[in-house]
C-alpha cells in the first residue's frame, strides 16, 4: 500500500500540522476502500520499478530524470514496459532515462502560458487541486516552490505520480494525496493554490471557489484555469447533455462572468491573464494515451464546434488574491 507516513512526519513540523487532526483517518479509510480492484495490481507494478538515483534532474524547462546512457538498454525496456501498465497517461510529458512518455496533453504548453503571469513560487507552499499525474507540480518545484501538495481522487493518477517520484529520488518536497477539495478542512495555509481543469466538473462552481479560498493564507494567490465561452458577465453555458463527449461538464462561464464569480466570493485583484483555444496539437491521442482525444470530440465538418454543436474548448487563466 502507499505509505503516507513521510508526509505526516513532514507536516508535523511545518505550517500544515493542523491537518493531522483529520488527514490520517481520511487516508486510512481510503486505503481500506482500495484494497481490491485495480489498486493491488498497480501497486505490484509500482513495486517492480527499480530504485535508481540520479543527479541529472531537470524540472525548470521540462520534467526530465536521468539520461538514456545511465542505464542498460534491457533495463530501460523493462522500465518502459512497467510504466505502460499505467495507461492512459494524460498529463505530461515526462522523460525518464531516455523514455519519452508522450502524454495526451502537452501540459508544458499550459505551464509556459501561465508561469509568466503568476507570483514567483520561490519559498512558497503550493496546493495543486485536481493535479492529475502531477506534471505541473514538478514544474512548480522547478520554479522554486518550497513545498508542493497535490490532491486528486484518481488512484491511477496517484500511481503515475509515485512512479515518477520513484525515479526522482523520492523527493520529500512534493506529495500527492488521493483526496478531493471537498475533503479538505479550511487549512488557510498555502501561499498559492492552483485549480486547473476542475471548475467545469463541479456541480456547484461557487462552492468550489469558496473551498479554494479556504486553503489560502491571507494575501495568497489563486491561479484558476477552466473552460470558458464568449460573452458578457451574465453569459454562462450549461450543456443539456454532454460537452465534447464528457458527461460531467456543468458550467462554462464567460471570462467576465468568472471574474464576477471570483469577486462575489471575496477574491480581490482579479485578472484575466490568458485566453487560449485548445488545439489538436496540444491535446491528442498518443501511444501512451490511445483512447479518443480532442479531434474526436470536435465536429468533423466544423472544428469550431464540438460534436454536440457547442463552442469548441477555449480555456482562460485568471489570477486572484485572497484578502483575508
């Protein structure tokens, strides 16, 4: 089973120590609930990965660990075979000892779009909500964050993260917990909170924004990225059925409406810093994610619309400050 004891020992000595009142019991329940199904199989694969130590780690321009020439071809082939058991790989890419994990998303493109707009991460405690396999967490660490915590309820994403961390010398500055934001107490402890690609999956977007605010210290910064539509501050799309074949998309606001939402729940200095139409070069099927992807979600005769006839995916990044 995944051992969270290192995390408990670390936060017992830092500003997150009050989390220990609830966290061990929550993760204990999670362990009990995942004693069956895919988890034991994934755990066996994870345990077969060799423990390699590398000083050649680049987290500033990419997520790259080790060089191809550092290990024998046979060992590299074995590692690649084991990592493929964690298919589908959605967020990345990762380069592990010459193995290029070409994920569905070019998450590095998103990071480059937003990093120039956010406050410097040096010495900051950072929370990444809905972090997926943790790609952006590694980039946050590479940009100087002191302590990075990701939360995502997906067991597969946890396994992918632990597989990468296995090769990153078990870095104790970065941890992923299999929780949703609704399971966190009001920690009020993080300098920066990221929520990227989550809001449109929430049935109550205002509650989600409040939950994010409750994790920030006074003066802390929220970085919010989500699907948006064109329109004024009263314009919000509520898909009647699926959106881009996704059944769990609830609200797509305009950027103006989203700015108003953030202000309404108490954020200040709200800024719209980036708007980008998602391309089929940024999100696509690969040998590491062989399922359908964005090209399959768009109308074949009109790429500005989804297969349901709705506006094609457009994403915005907003930054806001928690004043209290």
